[in-house]
C-alpha cells in the first residue's frame, strides 16, 4: 500500500471517529436531560401530595400525584425510543464503518484499532441483583446467548428500570389514598386504599349550594373542615355544661359565706352588748366605793371655811 493510500485511510478514519464522538455526545446529552426531568418529576410529587390537587371524574377523585408518574412512564419511553432507535443506530453505523476501515489498513497500520478495542471492552456481565433484574427487563438477544449486556441491553436496563420505578410509585400513591370514590346520594366517601366508608350527612349549607336540586359533591378538605366544626361544637357544649356546674357551685358557696357572715355579725353584736353591761356594772360599783370616801371628812383636818360655813356650802364644794 502506497503512502498516499495510507494517508487517505488515516484521514477517513479520523472523520469516522469524529462522527462517533458526535453521536455519542448527543446520546449523553439526551440521557442527562432525561435524568434532570425525572428528578424534577419526583420533586413535583411532594408538592402535589402536600396540596392534594385532584381530578374529578364523576364519582372518582384522582390526585395528580397518581397521574404524573404515568406521564413520566410515557416520557421515559419516548426518551428510550429516541436514544436507542434514533441516535444510537447512527452511532452503531459509525462504529461499523470505523471497524471496516481499521480492518482495511490493519496489515500496514495496526495502530488503527481503536474502534475494535472499545467494542471489545463495552460488554458488561451483570451479577447478583443486577443479573436477576436484567433477565426480567432486558430482551436483547445477546444477553440470552452470552449473558453479557451490550450497548442495546444497557439502554434497556437504564430506561426500563425507571419505567418500573415510576409505575410502582403511581400504584403506591393510589393505594395510599390517591384514588377516592364518592357516592353523592348517600354522602359516602370510600377510599380504595382500605375500603373504608365515611358516612356524611349533608348540612343546610350544602343544601343551599345545591344546583337544580342535586347536592354538589364535597371535596375531602370540605369533609375534614365539617368534621372539625362538629368536634368544636361538641367541645363547646361540654365547656358550657362545666361552666353551668361551676356557676351553681359558686352560688351555693356564696350563700354559705353570707350565712356565716350573718352569724358572725350577730355574735359580734351580742358580745358588744355583754361587754357594755359589764363595764356599766364595774363603773357603778366603783362609784359606790368612791362617793362615801369623798363625802367623809378626814380626821384631824378642819377648815376655816367648813367651820364657819353653812352645810349647803359644804355639800356644794363636795359636788364640785
């Protein structure tokens, strides 16, 4: 082979390698975008479960948290189709052409063996749980014949595992209360998760909101609000009964206090009257003892005024 022919083969080989890199780069961008969308989808599930936004279809209420993973399964399949049957086919074509060029110049240019070397290292043999799961979801023929995951099998393993995860998430949310069945006539709400029925009697406000004589179906939030109102009313009645009993007890205690105060006032008045009588007797006794002493003159004491004064004057001085 001439030098010019070798130069031409090398240039063509370089162009084929660049094409391989190009399609491989497109495939990696697709998979990166897919992973970003899946993470955003799971983040949105938390918001939808918190807000409990649902879709009403007759007597059935389906939360959007159940529907979104189903759309995720559809989107995953579209990404899988675009990746495997679109750009990956183009990449496989570029790889086959590169192998053909390398075989053409293998005798004179053994260094042109990159494509074949990459192809030999690409297959992967799954082990453990990965092997069991691969047999379950991968339908590529080379897995069954050689037990190895090639590029097509790897794509199946990658995308189908995400599909199964999304389907299981949707089913789990539906079982945990994401799907509800309502009976408008009996006012009953039946949950598919536990088949429990909560009976609800339409209130007067619901009758006013009726359109054309038909009661409007209540949402779970409205049922919960009415239950809270009923519980609050029951607690208020209990507090009212307790307040009434407390008022009666306070009235009885007030009567007893008034009675005790009246008895205390009577006892105090009797005690004051008895004390006044005792003081009067004591004063009278004291006067009875002091008056004779005042009226009786002391021995050996003679006053000029008393001698010469009449008896009336003496008695007047004593009284003074």
